[in-house]
C-alpha cells in the first residue's frame, strides 16, 4: 500500500514540477490557450515548434538564416511585416519561452519538416504543432529527438505524465489544440501567455526549402 501511495504522489509531483524544465508550473494554464492565440491573431493558422534550446540565436543558426536579415521585435511587429508578394522570403518569429526552451512561430503558413531535424541535433527535443482551425485541420503532435522523428508525443512513455490526466474533447480541432498546448506548457515549464508574445524575439527570413 505504501508503494502505491508513493507512486501516486510521485506522479502528481511530476505533473506539477516538470522534470525537463525544473520550473514549477500550474497543472493547467491560467488563461485559455486558444483565447491567447485568438487575441494575437494566430488562431486560424497556427504553426509552431517547441525547441529545447534557450538561445534564440542558436535556434536561428540551426535554421540557417542569414544573421543580417534578422530583426529584434515582438510578435505583433513581426506579423505586421508580412508583405503581399508570394515571392517574399518565408519568415518565422523565435522567442525564448522558458529555461532551456524556445518557441518558433512560422508566420506564412509553411513549416518545413526538415527544420525539426536541424533543430533537434545534439540530443535536443522538438515538438511540432500545426493547426488550421478555419478548415478544421490539425496534425498530430509530432516529436523529434536528436535528428530522429519517433512519432507523436503520445508514443513516448516518458511523457505520459504530462497528458494522461487530460480530458479535452479530442473529437474537435479546438479540443485537440488546447490539449497539445497544455501538454507542451507542462513539458517546457511555461504555457503561452501575453508576456511571451509581447517579449522581444527574433524575426528571421527562412532559406528556401
């Protein structure tokens, strides 16, 4: 009986204090994650990667962007920089998310699969979220580690503690997306919030795929 109690307590503590980040976070976000996306103009097409690298300049280097084209700005300034021409370079906004984590938001509806491989080399972890809510299309929550895509986060036993208590409506696109964002907030030690998108990140031009 004692062993069972210890196991239950350990599971609860892991949920409250994610092992990878070392930063205590609430079990659930203080603000609805979809509402955050809506308020920042990201809801209808949200493509982003959670990367276990804290240095945004290192993330940009791995994405092979030209340093002279990078601009320090917040998300809204990055989104306003969008041009109408389809011939313009694809862009992304990179921000420090938490200790040991960055967030890459792709701004032009295009998220190359090859980026996950580049970003995860050297034992790093990358999680992909791709959702177009307007047409009810969402990809699985893919996980790449050290250059190898091993499937979804749900296939990884080490991450079970981050999602096995969640009860979102997975039959809906919104329910799936809210679950994904809650899981990744627990993993990284920080949920999406207004301060994140108001922080200074890097607007970068991505090389051709």
